C-alpha cells in the first residue's frame, strides 16, 4: 500500500476511467487542496503541493532554474540563466516521490547585454521574462528578510540604503557588496559578524551576500 500513488487511489475511488498520470488535470480535482508555494531565502520559487483532505501530500510541483552554455555569434558563454523547468512529482502513500514528469522546458528569448563603454563587449544575456523572474525574486527575498528580521532589515536600509536600492532595482550587487566589505563602524561590524541561528558558523554578513543574485 505504501508504494501506491495517492492520486491513483482517488482515481480508482471516484472511478475516473480513462485517465492516467499523464493526462489528468489534478488542479480541478475537488479532493485535492492546493497549498501556498514555498520560496527560499533568495526569493526563488521552490515548490507547490497538493494534499488530500486528510493532509497527505499527493502532488509536489518543483521549480528549477536552468543554467548552461549559451552560444552567441559562435562564441560559447558558460553559466547563463537559460530558462525554467517545472517538474510534477507524484507522491506515494509513504510520502516518497514515486513518479516524475517534467513539463516542457521554458526557454528565455535571450539577447546580449553589452558593456556600456561604446564597445560591443558582451557582459551577459537577458530577456523580458528573465528580468521579470529576477525582479520578482528580489522582491520576495526583500520581503522574506523584512518579515524574518525587521531589525536587520532596518539596519541595512539605514546604513546602505542607496547601495541596497541600487541592487534592488537592477540586480547588480557590486556596490552593495563593496559597501558591506568596506564597513568600519564597530557597532555595525558586530551586528554583521553575529552568527545566524540554525546556520552556524555562517555570519549575518555572509548570509546577506549569499542571498544576493
């Protein structure tokens, strides 16, 4: 019984004949309840689950960012954010992933980003959808920090408002990171050097920088 898919049990129970795991629209199944999506500290959407009425997880959708090599004018550029991959994970009664189905890869329509010095030096690639995704992630990460640690959030804005807002608008973190690294005030340094509870020995400063794009 433990290896049986939760969804299969209900399909049989309600005699949903002719449907399989590949064609059922589980979003319209009344015996499943959708839960709020899970986001990590970087603001990235991680997963969303559907549960039966007893609280057993039946479907878990995971969201992945795909990085790889992008070729532009016969030149290879590594580690480019190429698009998004959604995977539907069907859970069994033991709470394990029993079957996975990858949805079609969502590929960004990437265009080159040039260095603003009058040359055609490529410094990256972006698309409208990619920019929307990254901006949404920055917004979620900002909201997460404000909710989890209001004092730290207030400190960042009071001390590094210009640099942080610049990062928030553009996603370019250089000025903000440089300001953190150049900090000399003993009180601020003490706050940034505190270890993060549950992530020891990671410091507050290390956590902030790690969660930037």
